C-alpha cells in the first residue's frame, strides 16, 4: 500500500496557492448600486471601495455633496450644469461649483475601469480634461474607443492621469477607460475632477465603475494548510 507523504503536501499547496492567488475578483458597480436610486446618498461603501461626491464651496474647498438618483448615469444632484454627470459649469479651474468624486480603496483593492458616455473635457491647460490624482505609478490607461484625440497623459510628479475627452466625441457611445496597472491604485485614495478652460459645460457622465480585489495571501494559505493538518491529527 502506498502511503501519501503528508509533509510534502503543504509545500505543494503553497505552490498551488501562489499560482492561483494572482487571479483578482472584478467588482462592477452601476449608478444604482452606488446611490440606490436615492438623491440623498452622500456616501457609498462596500468595505473595499468608498465613493464620496464632492463640490467646491465659495472658498474653493471641496465639501461632501449628494449623488443623483439616475439609474443610467452617475453624477451630483445639485444646481450644476448637469445633474447626471460630474461637471464644471464655467471655464475656471478650482472655483465654486466644480464637482469631484473621491475613491478610497482598501489595501487589497484598486481601480479597474470607468465607463462613460456624453462626456467632454479637454483644452490646453495642465488641469484640463478629466484629472484623476493619487496614483502611486502610471495606471496604464486604455480606451475601448480608438481615436487620436482621445488620450491619457500620466504626470509622475503629481501622481495624476489626465484624460483628454474632446467635444466632437460627445455622444451616446459608451467608452470604457481601463486601468491595467492595478498596483498604481491599490489601497490608494483617488480624486477625480473635470475641467476645461476653453469650453463651458465640461462633464463626465459615469455609466459604471469597476475595481479589482486581490486575495489576501495569508488568509488563503491558512485555509489551504488546514486540510492536511486536520488529516494528520486524525491519523
């Protein structure tokens, strides 16, 4: 009778766990998931991602606002140019009324994608476009729509990405912005703002947000080791 070598099994399981732990779970959120069709929602949190809508006050300081209740497009419910988007109604950067969205990720979560339609934000200024700050490294942005005027620029000094979304592409086509380098936002706090110094009504109408959760190695390893140790005790 061939007896199994129980002392080699934990090592084999460790190798199997390392090989499988690289597969992250992708969580996709719709506007309804975030605000539950309620215009009084000022905070969304599921433990791995916290989202907070922000709006600058008369002093130019971001204050907590409330999400809209639209089931299709996420925005801020206020007197801005469009309740169904995050926007900046004038052509001045950082003044009253500018809207933003804060992302706070847990230590095992990071940004995977943002999808939008009917959006526009570009211009020659360094803060023009949809600016997302707080990255540790280049998040390596991709677009589902191929167009030379639609692009992303990473600023290593500021830890920010500027998405250039030109006005001529303002349409109902859903565009997905992918962030392929998960490590750039893992456990980070990101801030999204929308600006355009050459056109009023810059906005980002978010159709969905997706993030990735990476399994915690310690937890998975303990679970894998529990089985052979239990068998040893029984033997």
